[in-house]
């Protein structure tokens, strides 16, 4: 039996009352892509409005590791939207990078792990 791991998405915005004070999380969210299989956040960014974008890989137990992208609003940490992109042939996918382009659009680079075709 596979050991399940949950993707823990924690606020990138931490509140501290002083330089030596312990930081406090504003919010914490747990993401389970389905079936309590492996889900990993590999990259995160914050846009100008403070929303958090997360990209990684997620396993639903049926199609292997799929590309996962999500946007969380800052105030409560709720997902505004999520997208799951499977490889299409049961191969596994992973994210290699994430950035905003000059127009402010989110750009994700990813690749298929293993042999395709």
C-alpha cells in the first residue's frame, strides 16, 4: 500500500509583530488530488494582488502523476481555481518552472517523465 502524502499549502504571507517574534500563519490549506495519493507543490508565486499560485504534481490513483496548477486568494487561502493536466498516456508529468511573463500571464514549464510513444 502506498503511503499517502497530502500537499500542504501554507500562506506565503506570514505575520510577525517584531523582528524576533515567531511568525504566524494567516492560513493553511491541505490539498488531496484524489485517493490520498502523492500530491506535491514544487513551485509557488505571488501576484501583484497577493494571490498565491501553486504548481506541482498530483496523483489521483488512475492516471499517474498529473500536472497540477492552482490559484489561491490571499485573505482566506481558498482556491479560486485549480487545473489538472494528465499526460494522456499514463506517463507521469512534473513541473520544472513557473513565472509571470511581461504581460502578467502565468507561464508553466513541465515535462513528461519516462518514455512516450
